[in-house]
């Protein structure tokens, strides 16, 4: 029997979370129950999907961050990317990217060059082995994602995408206003 790596909220966990939301809302205000529940559903869904996809990458000796770095480097069409470019694209620190790239180098999937004019500038490039890895791994990975989203209609996906974009715009607007 295959071990499940699901990180799924049980009905009991959801009910406990709703109880905490009600208590927090009554005590502090500023958060409606519907907003709080939407937030929790979003977080639980994200964590569940992230755990599911992490299981897929771990089986091949990679992290999701490592897979994302490989995909970014492949899209650079052989030019490679500086670590700071990768960190901006993945919304993580440059130090985290350095660790991920070091791991990919040890696996032979990535190589690192230094800028001839400024040795402080590191450029990561995908290797042939990295390309071959993506070619063998991504079809199954994409099938897993397709399977998960297959329960949504095309219109559901369009609605979901519009809502996620609207939410990201709200987050960006909140950052611009200096809120938390």
C-alpha cells in the first residue's frame, strides 16, 4: 500500500478552525466569518496541493523549488539566469536560491558560471542532464496536476483564475498602502 502524503484538513480540523475564527472575530473584529473561512479554505487547499506535488518531486530526489529553478533555467534558452533573477521570479531570498542551485549542481542538473567582468555575479545554467530530467519528469508531473484539476470545468477554471488574479491585485494594493 502506497503511503499518502496528503496534508488535508479533516472535517474536525475545519470545525475547530471555524470555532477559532468565530472566537477571534468576536474578540478582535475586523474579520468576517465568510472572509476567515475563505482564507482557511485557500490555505488548506494550497498546503494540500503543495504537499501532493512535493511528494511527486521528492520521489525523483528534487524539491519543488529545485523543479521551479530547472524550469526557469530551461526557459532562459541557454543564456542562464543570475541567482537574483531566479530569487525574484520565485519570491524567495537569494540565499535560498544559492542552496537550491548548489543541490542541483551536485546532481549534475545545473552548472554555474561567473560573470567575467564581475565575479560576484553567478549565472546558473541547466545542463543536458537537467534538460533530460525535465523531459522525463514533466509529462507525469503535468498528468498529476491535470488529474487534480480535472474535477473543475473550463468555466470553473476561468472563474478560479479571475478570482486568484483579483486576490493577488488586492494583496499588491495592500502592500502599496503599507498594511501588514
